[in-house]
């Protein structure tokens, strides 16, 4: 159940990052959302939680860090894809 919860959290965070960056577009690439959500949560959430002194517990600082990390990963993936075209 924990693994399913982590995957779902990453998917929601990644989809939210795509919606924020797309400014209203509802087209969500779910594979990118999962990768960006998990990667952003791992790096951003863990880093911000440790800086804030919350440890690795589920805290608001970690959620904010996850969103910021997912935004960065999503923007980087979009830039990489547009460069390949």
C-alpha cells in the first residue's frame, strides 16, 4: 500500500506541475507526470524537508519542495523535448 501511495502522490504532483506550467491546458502526459512527480518529490521534497529541519516525515515543507522539484523536472523535460524537435 505504501508503494501505491507513493506512486499516486508522484502522479498527482507531476500532473499538477504540468497544469501549472501549461497555464490552463488540460492535456497531461501521464508518463511525464509520473517521472516528474517522483523525481521532483525525491529531490525537491527531501532537500526542502532536510533544510527545514523536518527530517523525512510527511510535512508541508516536503510537499512544497515536491511541487517545486516537479516543476523544475517538468520544465527541463519540456525544454529537452522541444530541442529534439
